[in-house]
């Protein structure tokens, strides 16, 4: 381990904030600060929740100038916290995925000749000169590229083929469709583009003093990178650029992508040495996307799963198995060659559970609460089944249009008999059993889609081979504090080592980035991120075992339920899936009224 006084910085540039965390070699958090874009810059830039919008075209974007101001400001706030920048040995960071930054032909010269007596904004974007060919970066909420997405889904034959090649089918915010639209809408701006960065590599470039390479994980969220071959995909480049000649030019604009996620891009820019007192040899380690950085904050081992139980439900897994499909997303692991990051994102999570909870409200003096919900959920039999051969009660609970599967808002209930395989629709009216059934529904969907990625393992104590399931399940987000939900989660998903609640505060991306910097600077030859960070990570400090996982009979019951759940989904998709008119039977609920969000849900987008 390096000296105890050595410090590392991790950044997280998200839609609404720029966060910075200073961490010591032993992974202790020493300082943290943030810039809130609305609070600090809202009046100046006219933003709301960090972005500007053009509803008529579905555009959502952010001014890059604001991000420059945020860098100077967050570092000043770190200094106000007492951070000694002279102790910083390395930096890394995370950026919201998929957003593109278009550097001008003057960018490299401007970045490499910064005056430490002036701010970044004063030098990189002025009335006379600018480091940017375009003043805005499209945000992940952007929904303006439907036409381009349709072209991307078709260019290799179908969306499934595109997913197999790039890890995802086409999505509004992914860089390929965005670049294609930018080129046609702003041809003069595109002509002045020298390089194209993602948000993560943009931030790295500012600290490096020259345009930094795109990260090996973040590049796989662009619909432009061939994951299997580890290179830019010529046909997809040509689609974005408009011609073969344009594809060659676009490849130069995007640049070389190093395979090593821990590679140092060089030492920090003299601007930061002179202005803030960084050591001149502080290393810039590849900045990555926000989702990849999140899994580094744990750090997840192969076959571990992270379930975020917030307003939406997000499922992340580190896996050595590459089995992409249009329904979910695969990316290269940000640090470990041979591993991938599997991701599912559902729109209906906490809101759907809360709506069922509120059904228990019997009077104004006895409002609904989680205690009633939890007690009912735990006292209800598995999938409301009475007897081993009894029918199972399955349901879909979508107060908002869902993206996994891709159907409209609504509620459906089905009765499934495992012995015969018979499935039939039943009334979707509320029953107390819904307290358990809604959690089962959400977890059954995760089990159905993650099954191809988990492997059978042997119980080290008994020597008995266990069916495929995650090694551990880590819960984060507001719902992770609910022990009833945690228990049902473990019963459905399994996890032979149990279910754990993860508590690392609100700086997961910044912490994961700082850990990445530590690994990049301090690793020995051949030492993996998991080995180095895992040996220093204090599991007891950040995790708590909250539920059992695998239980043989229970797991097998839910294995039968998965079969019925899949049948139910296919029936509903056939009736009210994308492009279908509302069919009878589903009880439709209030849907997302935001036009941009509704359009985004159509593409099945992730955060």
C-alpha cells in the first residue's frame, strides 16, 4: 500500500451535479464536495434540473460551459474543506453515459495553453474563440433520434443483431444515433469538429490538458463499438457519418480506445498544478461511465448482483458470460478484461409498490403504511399458491409505460397452474395478496432475464451442487431498507451467500472512480481491481446481511413461477405491446405525461 498520506480524487459528472470525493489509499473518505447546477448556475444558464429542453423536437441537452465552471468551483470547495491537493497521486471520474461533447479545431491548442490565473470558462469558451464546435451536449433524457434509431436497428438486419454486436439495440441517447442527427442538423458545426468525447472523456480531457481517449467500458454504450472484435464497427460508423469517407474521418474524431481500463493517460495539466497545487506527476486514469463506476464502488465480483430499489428498478451484474439481447444491455467491465457489465432498467419500481401499499388505506385516521404492506406480504403464501399443485397468482404492475417488457401502462393478473401449464386471465382488482405478488413480479422478471448469466455452484460446506443463481445480491436505494422486500428478493432470486444491504452514501460513482484511480496508480503487475480494492475494502462498514438467499423448496417453487410469468408477459405483449392498441382486460392506470419520458420509454432506455 502506498503512503498513508496519499490521496486520490474521484469525480461524478451527472445531470444535476458535479461531485468530488477525496479518498486515501486505505479507501477512507477524507473530503467531499459538490456543485448543484440548478442552485449554483440555474439563473445564469436558464436550466431546470441541470438541462435545457426543446420539447417540439424531444431534445434535452446541457451547456458544456456550465460544466467548465463546475470544475473550478468544486475544486475550490474541496480546498475550502481543507484538502491538500499536494497529496493527490491520481484522478479518475465518471460521467453520465452516452452524452457527446464536440471539440472544435481550436480545442487542443486551448487545452494545452491554459493560464492558471484565469478560469477554465474564460479561456475555453469566449465570444472570440471556443474549444467547442457546438455549445451543448445531448443528455441521456434526449428523445430526438427516433428516425436515426430505426436506421440503426435495421442496418445490421434487426435490433437483436445490433445488440449482439454493440451490447444494446438502438436507443435515443446513444452516441451513434446522436452523432448522425447532429451531423445532419448542424453540418457547419460538424465540419468544425476535431474530436468527439463522451461526458466521461470530456472531463478527463479538461484535467489532462488535451483530448483524452474514450474508456473501454463507456465506449460500449455508443452503438458504434464492436464488443467482440474490440474495435469501431465500420458499418455503424458509416451510418453515423453518411459515407465510407466520412466513416474514416469519424473514426479519427473518436480516436483510439485503450483496452486497459487502468491505464494512465498522462500527468495532470499544468493549469491545475499552478492553480490548485496538484503534484505535477499526479496521474489521470481513464474516466468511465456512471453505471460502470457504480459497480466499482462495491466492488462487485463475478456473479454478484446489485439491485437498486428506487423509483425505478435497476439490476447490475458483473459476469464473464456475454449473452446480449435487445431487452437489456451489455458493456465491457470498466477494469477487468474478460468481464462484462449486464444491466436491466425498469421504469416501474418504487412507485408501483407504493400504489399497492396505498390500497391498504382504510380511513383518513389510519393511513396506509409499510407495516401493513410488509405484514401482509410475509403472511401471504408464495405466489398465493395453496398446496403444491394449486394455481399461482401472477401479475404485472405498471403505473407507467414499461420498457422491460415494452408495454403500455396497466395492471394485469393471471392464474397459472404449474402441473398443466394452463394460464388464464383473472380480475385485476386489488387483493391484499398484491403486497407479496408485486414484489414477486418485479423479482421474477429479474430472475427470468438474468438466468442465462448465472452458473451452478457447489456449496462449500455440504458439497451439494446448487442451481444457477447469483453469488450474492446487494440491495441499494430506498427500498433496500425494507426487510420484507429484501426477504422476498432473496427467496425469488436465490443468492447462495445471502442478501446484503449496501450503504455507501450518495457518492457511489465518485467513490468508484476514486477506487479506480487507486488501482490504476498502485497496482502491481497483473493485479486486478477486485484483488487490490477487495483486499482493502471494509465490507462490515458498508454492508449488512439482511436476508437469506437460496432455500431449495422455495427456489424451486419460484422456478415454476418463472415459466408462468414468461407466458403471461408474452400474452400481454401480444395484446398491448409497442404499437398495439389497448386490449380488453388490462386495468390502465395514470401514465407518464412527460412527452420526453414517454418517448424514451418506447426505446427501453437506461440511465
